[in-house]
């Protein structure tokens, strides 16, 4: 097996775990919602176009998603400090709380599927997760600016 094969196998396993977790949590929110909230948590408020680029979706798609998330109180628009003609999207406190609850339910849903991993397997997961996270610029989530629920 080549390194490319190993990466492909890892990606497919992670995608399968994500699908299993989505089914097990019975959460009907789109994955793009959680990805967007995670990006806002990790990168702070973003212009709509920049957020679409970060999330790898079209700007019209991100506009629809942000509209739905804004209506649900998960994100809010605010003036861009660098250009008052432009707005930026920020996660609200309620959005970050919803994201935290989702991650908790995701972990709980995944736990039974990985409960029988050996210590050596967990170590391999830890090493792979750390190495790959570092390569793609993922860092532990720092405290970022959010907007209170009251807007």
C-alpha cells in the first residue's frame, strides 16, 4: 500500500464516520452550518465572499446558508471595521453554544464506534490527527469575537 493509498483510506474512513455520526445524532442541520460556525469560531468574523472561499462553497450558496443561520440566531452581520460599506459575518454566542452542543453529541455518537480501539490504535489516531492538523493549519480554537444573542 502506498502513502497515497493510506491517505485515501484515512479520508474515506473519516467521511464514513462523519456520515455515521450524522445519522446517529439525528441532527438534521446541514453539515455546512457546522463547518461555517467552526470557521467563524476559528478565524473570527469574515466577509461573505471570504467565508464562502474558506468553506469552499459558492457565494450564492453561502448567502443562502448565512440567511438561514442569521434567522436562527446562529450568526449576525456587522459592519466591517476596515470598510463600513461592507458587512462581515460573525458567530453569535448562541451559534457557538449550538456548535459546542453539536460537537458533544458528535463525540457521544462516535464513541461506541471506536470504543474497542487499543491503546496502540488510539496512539496512531492521535499522531495522525496531530500531524495532519498541523499540515492544514488547524490549531486549537482560540477565543474569538462573537456577537451576543441580543444583537
